[in-house]
């Protein structure tokens, strides 16, 4: 299980998507007020932080990506199922960015125009996860072809 490089790739995917749950994704400015966007939604940056616009979908997607990566790690004997789970994980990662863009579009509908104050480095984590997910799919596929070739030689 841990001897394969795809296990390391999937662990990186799980760790980065878990970090996306807790780190701020971006800060924006609306009407001279600053708001922080994280996986739970848009919060005010004043001292008693208050949730202005909930976005639990980002949290659900990040949690699902983490769980799917961990499940794929432990299905090392079922390589085709492992590849399918990684492909589903890829669609979830793309959906994360799609939902984040939808969230920004909805927020801009509140007051018309907003300015990005700061884009957090955690917003790049799903992109990095996409790359490592692709590498894991490639290596799992290579293992599958190797096992099939060895089975063909045994017959």
C-alpha cells in the first residue's frame, strides 16, 4: 500500500484538500468593508466575525475530496475501482472551482462590484490536487498494465 508512489500522491491530495477546509481562500472588499472567504462562506473581518453568506458547498466538496482520496488509498487491491474514484475526485476538484466562481458571481450581485483584496494560497490547492490526482491515475494505470502483463505471461 505505502510502497507505491500513487499512495503518496493521494496522501498529498487528501492533505491539501483538508488544508483547504481550514485556510482562507480569498479576501474581498465590498462597500469599503473587507470580507474573508473560506470553505464555510463569506465572513466579516471585524472582531466578532459573522457569517454573511454561507457556502457550505465548498466545505462539502473539500470534505468529499479528502474522503475519496483516503478511500482510494485503501483500495490498492482493486486498481480499476481506484482509478474510477480518482476520476470522480477530479470532477469534484473541477466542481470546487466552478462553485467558487458561482459564489463570487452571487456575491457580486449583492452590491454590483467587488475588489479582490488578497487571493490566498489555499485557493491554488485544488489545482495542485488536480495535478497529483492525474499522476496517481497514471501510476495506478501503469500498475494495472504491469499486473495484466504478468498474468498473461503466467498462462
